[in-house]
């Protein structure tokens, strides 16, 4: 699981990045990977409209929509399977025998 930083810590680091502080020095000082600081800066620029991309507050809505789509697709597959079964298009077969084996 990735390490999680507080919102305040991240916000203050991003503000310092926008003021032009060098990323390498900040990474050492804060104990954060340089790649993480680059990613935070990129996302901040997107959130402020200075760069194209998906804003961080839109990700929740997008993730919820994708989950809903996945659930609806799974439900549709079940309905299709049940429809085929009831129309006689598909033969239902048991997974295994319910009898106990004698040795």
C-alpha cells in the first residue's frame, strides 16, 4: 500500500514547488521521492487549469461511474445467462455429484 501524506503537507509542498524551489532539495528535506513531488506539481497545475487533464476532485466521480458500469455489465451478463437458460438455449449442468463416495 502506498504511503499517504496529509493534505496540509502536500499542499504546502506544492505551494513551495510553484514558487520555484528546486525539487531535488525539497525531496531531501521533506523525505519525499522526487517523482512524487513531480506528480503533485503536475496535478496542482491541472487542478488550477494551467494544464490539461482530469482534475483531482473529478476522479471520485469518474471512479464511481466506472464501478457502476462494471456492476451493470456483470448484471447484464447474468440476465443474458438466465434468459438463455429459461429459453432452453443452454443446458444447465450440475457442478458435481452430491453423493458421497464409498471406499
